[in-house]
C-alpha cells in the first residue's frame, strides 16, 4: 500500500508477487501505477488481536485497531507492541504509533436492558466466527477470564441454539467492553477508557444521543 500511495514508478512486489505470476496465471498481468494523486503519507492501521499479529502491527504499521481492547488490556499488549517496535529497528515507540480503540455505547436508564441488546453480536462473534478450534474473538474472551462462558457460548451457537448462546453471554463481559446505562454512569466509566492507553476511541452506537454523552464525558463540549 505504501508503494501504491507514493506513486514512485510501477508497483511490483516480491514474495506473493504483484502482479501475480503464479500457478493459474494467464501471464498477461503487468505492473501498474495508480492514476489517483493521493496523499503519499496516509497512515496505515491494522486491526489485530493475537500476539504474532500485534507484534507485526507495531513493526510495520502507523497505528492499531485493537481487537478485544478494554481498560487494563495494555498490561498484556505492551510487551507485544514493544517487541514489534524493536523489530522495526528505527527507534520506533508508542509515541510514533496510534492506538485507536472502539467501544459500544448504549444510553439507557435500564442498564441490564442495554447490556442485553449487545449480547447477540457477542454470541455471533464468540460462538460462530472462525473455526471451532481457532476463533480469535473466543480466544480474547478466554484471555480476559471468561473461559467457561466462551466455551458454553460456542457450544450452543454451533449446535444451532442461538438464543441460548445469547443468554449465556455474561453481563460482566459486555459491561467490561462497552459503555452502557444512564449518562452519569457512562461518564464515570469512561474514565477507565481515558486512562487505558488508547490514543483515541471510536464510538459504536445507533443512538445520536450517544455521541453527545461521549462528547461530554470527554469534555469536548
């Protein structure tokens, strides 16, 4: 991508060849140059969560969209990031790198109801994504101390019992990775995200008022 963005001649790449010349190729492909005159310094972020990929992200990318990031997670991720910076070999560190976390926000006086609305997505990702023996979302839930629940959710989901899988998602897990409840509760719990080590936070919500609540929590208005 950096070669394409810089437009410095025709783009080729060794390894997995670009253009492709391997098995099944018609042999007609040729190197090209982008016709777009874009900013050559557009930052490249990678969305990763496993150890090997987090290290690679720190090594080669400008920023990180962390899977499974919650307050307190930097204790686990920091050694991986530092190893990636070391591999870069150019003095790179956290000050040269952006961590863009994300959080679901549900504004509702009914905290339990708000948590319940977020459970279907958790059940889908933890129970139904990837392979039974390799599901990164399931792995993250296990690493965060919810191993029994993660196993049960996956068993139910893969057996076709989706409603039961949703019901098996612990409130505590959803609450850990989200900001839900009345505005005062969200503002209070936001402090942990503010101190989490993330540089910025993407708000995931279908509620326009969630943006207003988060802006006040971040003291932006």
